C-alpha cells in the first residue's frame, strides 16, 4: 500500500522503539504470520473472559492478559516484517484490518453477553466503530494517509483503558447519575458511541474538504500544486512531441541519404 502512516498517540514513540527492540530479539522460527494468528485468537479469548466477569470477577485479569497478547501479536507482526525486510504491504494491510474488525466484534459481543452492557448499547458502539473504521480505510486509499490515532488515543491506549475499565466494572458495575442507577458500561458505551460518531463526522469533513480543494469543479480554480502539476504535464507533453518530430525528421534525412548513396553507387557501377 502506497500511503503514509500517521501515528500521533501518547505512547506512539516509546511503543515503536519497544516493538523494534522486541522484533530484533525474536527467534527466526517466529514469523509475522504467527504473530498475526496470535493477535486474532486473543480477541475472542478477551470476549469470553469479559463475558465471565459476572460469574468470576477474576476473569477481568484474564481479559487484561488477553488484550496484552493481542497487542503483542497485532502490533508486532508488521514491525517484524519491516525489521527483517520482508514487507507485504497489500497482504498485511488487508489481513490486519479484517482481523481487527472481526476481533472488535468478538470483544464487544463478549461485553454484551456479560450482562454488564445492554446489547442495544453494544450494537451502537460496534456500529460507530465500524463507521470510523470504514472512513479511515477510504481515506487511506483516497488521501494516502492512514491515521492510527485521534486526540492522542490510539489502539494501545484504548487497550489500556479497556483493561482498567474491566477491572473497575468487575467491582463496581453500577453508577448513579442524577439519582438514577445505570450500568457503568451502558454509560461508557453511550459516551464512546457519541465520541466515535464525532470522530467520523470530523474526519469525513476534513478529508472531503481536502479532496475538493485538490479536485475542484471545472472553472472553479485549482490549488497551486495542481496548477503546477498541470503545467509540468503540459511541458512534458510538448517535449515528447518535439522529440517525436525531431526523430521523424531525422529518419527522413537518413532515408534520403541512403537513397542518394545507392544512386551514386549504381551510377559508379554503370
């Protein structure tokens, strides 16, 4: 994939150095596909662990451990491929994000199955997440920038927040807001849904504006960078036509020279 990765989360810099250090120390028999599979299996495990929290509160620790395993596999597979000079950009991009979508569905499904979150709220969170994901993937292809974070929060920070939330909700599943009792995850889910919708709208507006400025309607003017590009393309076309004309004239003169030489040669022979 020909795009630029933009990762501006709080832990991005330190995480990148840590991942490179780990990748350089992994044994040769461990490949990026093994890590991808590990990250995939960790998400259903996390969903099952969360679903078991009401029965066994210590499952919150298993949930946090499953998220850590998912971070290890999901974050390290691409780094390992780049460190070993074995990049597969299209394969990696596609497989990584298909797994992310399936893993997120399994995780939120576990939250809904736990009884600690209303299934309707869980569906709303999942739908909002898919909206943001779809817009991000479209922007990667049309804008050429793959944004991995928003407002300083990326996948790693989100995993940490989920792990802390699971431990807290295992002990305090209910909250009181304005005299009304509500499930903590329902409140958190509604806030998360609203935040994701806002991210979707802001990103869609920003990217639509950027594309409109780069590709305006005819007669409405273009950005200087586009005008420069058109001028350069026009110049290249003129240069190509000039070279083609010169080459054609050269071939004509060459043929005339050959005919003249042949005429002189036959005259001498006669």
